[in-house]
C-alpha cells in the first residue's frame, strides 16, 4: 500500500514533463530511486524487498512497452531476491509474504467471477472479503506449521484493519504536507492518533474473545507441504 502510493504520487509529479524518450528514461530513474530509497528507510525487510523488486520489474517492463503479468513479476522478483540471498527462503515473513500474494493472484480473480456487485460500497466490502479469503488460503499451511493456530475472526479484523490503515496512510501524507501550518497539523495529528487507537483497540478486543483463535494445532513439515 505504501509503495503503490509512493509510485502514484511520484508519477503525479512527473506526468507534468513531456513524454519524450529522454524524459521516459528520467522518469524510470526517478521511480526506481524513490522505490529503493523507501526500501532503505524500511531497512529492506523481506516483505518490503519483495514489493519494491516487483514494482521495479513492473516499471521497467512498462517503460520498454512490454505487457506485464503480475504472476510473472512475482516469480521474477522471487528469483532475483533468492539469487541475492538464498537464506530469505527460510525467513517466515518472506514465506508468508509470497504465499499470501501468490494466493491472492491465483484465487481472488476466481472469487470475483462468482459475484459482481453493482453497488460500489458493497463491491469494496466484497473485494476486501475475497482478498482476505484468498490470502488466508495461501498462508494457512505456513501459519499452522510455525504458529500452531488459526485466527477464526480474521475476516472481521481485516474488514476493520484494511480500510482504517488506508485512511491513516492518506491522513499521514496530508500531515506531512501541512507541516508549516502547526495548529492544523496538531489537530490532524490528534485525529490520526484517535484512528490508530481505535484500530489497535478493536483488533486487540477481538483477539481476546475466547473463540478468536483455534490453537494447539500440530502440523508436520510433510503435512504442511501436502496442505
């Protein structure tokens, strides 16, 4: 979400320049520079590396007028990162990140074929629902193997967390832009803090329900791969 927003914002600024070959190369360099600068600020954690590598491949492909395929981009980014550091393969966050995204790319379009709501608000909720289900399918075996538990309320927490996280992100960008206007900045800061508090409190409250988690699930490595 952060990286997509950064790219959108940078391109919004760069679209003012002429669409010549020289400027296209300059835009590519700017985009890649901003992506990897963000990765540096985020300390190149495996999920961030996955995202910026994927987006870099996507941008380069678009710049040379090649048709892009998200599944191919995902596989190429996986190959590039494992060539750079094969030990990423044994990082749980790396495994979960790729499993979730691969599962979303494979299953979410299938879910969309079952129902296409006409109302845009219902459609947004339906897409949140299908993305959550798709991601859970891919990460389920890994989660059961490493953590021995399954969150039964993941749909409810995602329906709260994803929209709120998006709103918080946009408000934080506005907060940075309003930095010279200190009184307004302080007021907006309190609003953002209230949203973050509500998000954390809601998720924590749901996690404390007695039936929120199905725990003590034992899974062997063979069972994980079969699942």
